[in-house]
């Protein structure tokens, strides 16, 4: 066991680093197996060399974030620890301060993991991007943020959000209402992300004018989509022909982001998932990027990460029994 001292200059900023009653430092202690004692602006970190190195990097980089006016929260500390554990040379500020500009928006949005940072960069640089990974990793949310940012900066003229209406347990024909009322439940997650980023009345106006469109995948057939940002969500539930149809709708000046989780395919024949096939067929085409997320990138409630881990372990056990 060894100890190392860290000294910080700004009294007010160091309080933000520590967190209320030292809560942020407690998170670092628990995650890295170190002990952190404070005396004014000085920290003393005790533990093994590896733990101390990571704790020091985390404290110094988080302090620099606070100095730049970043409103540090406990979840940011957790994300920072995860990022530095994955890549000790990572620069937290480059990730957390990469704010997507959303005028008149409700909040600042920035990546919270290395994978999310690469994803945002891929969307900026490529016309077609696939985001593949488990629920809660920010695939659709960040795509939506990028789309709204592009729209409000006049880089595109409209946003089109698409989902396949796959029947999972209930038949559409048995649900009440007309076609729009039947498919709306499948599109609700897209609306939720939209309302989280823009005021309700502004979203209503954009929807009414057709500048933002939310539609089932089947409604895309026969269209050519120019000057648009198109998001295809839950793409694991597209068939091969549906995926081909969607990708060939993209016109000039358009950008498409396709998101999905290949572990949650609701098709009767899982082998025919259009997302799985696209990953195999298109991975080497220039201008198309594939970004993969894992449970480490989950940014929802901490229990979500543990739930995903439990299901992954069960799948591994099933495969071992069948082997």
C-alpha cells in the first residue's frame, strides 16, 4: 500500500469535485479500491499503484472539467471512471465537453463514454452510420440529438424517424383504432426522445409542418429522401428486403443513422434480420460506419447494466449446454 498527495488551487472548484459530503470521492474509492482523505485543498490517495494512478487521473481531469464550468454530477464521475478504466490515456474533457448545439433545447447533451464519442464523430463524418448495442447505450438518443442539431443549424431541411412495427406478442389487427393509432405505440420512444430535447409546442409545430416526421418503416417504400436526417430505430426487427429498401431511399444531402440490438430480435426467423445481414455485407464500404456499444456504455439507471450482464451470462450458459 502506498500513498500519494494531490493539491488543488481553487477552494470553490475543489468543493464541486468532492461532491456533497464527499460523495464523488466515495464513488472513486468504491470503484478503484482506494482510500481518499481530504484536508482542505489536498487529497491523499492510498492504495495499490494501479488504483492510485487511475484515481489521480480521475480527480485531476474532473477538477479540470469543473474549472471549465462543467456542472459535475455523480453519474459523470461514474462515467469518467469507466472511461479511464477502459483507456487510461483518455481525455475526459474531449468527451464531456463535446456538446451538441441544440438551440432552444432543454439541456446540453454530450457523449458519456468512448463508444458514444466515436459514434458522434462517425455521424459527423459519414452519411450512413450503424449503431449496434444493448438498450440504454444512447444509440437513438444521440442520433436524435445530432438530427435536431443539424436541423436547427440549417444543415438539413427535415428529420424523418422510422421504426418497423413488428408484432411482439400482440396482433396489430386486434388493437383498437385506425392504422395511425395502431402503429403509434411502436413509435412512442422516438417521440419521447424528441420531447426531451425540444419544448412541446415547438415539436408540435415541426410535426404539423412535416419538418419532423415519425412513421412506420412500411411507409418509406417508393420515396426518395433528399436533404434529410433519417433515423431507423429497432433495425434488428427489419427483414433483409426492408433494410435494402430503407438504405436505397437515401437521396442527395441526406444522412442516415440505423440503430438496433441484435440480441433482441423479434422476427420469427432471427437469421433473416436485416441489421445482421447489413453488418456482414456493408462493413467494408467507404462512407458507411459501424459503431458497437456494450453494457459498459449503458447510461440509464445503474441496474440496467447489471440486468444486461445477468442476461448475457444466461445466454452464455445456454450456449455451453448446447455445445
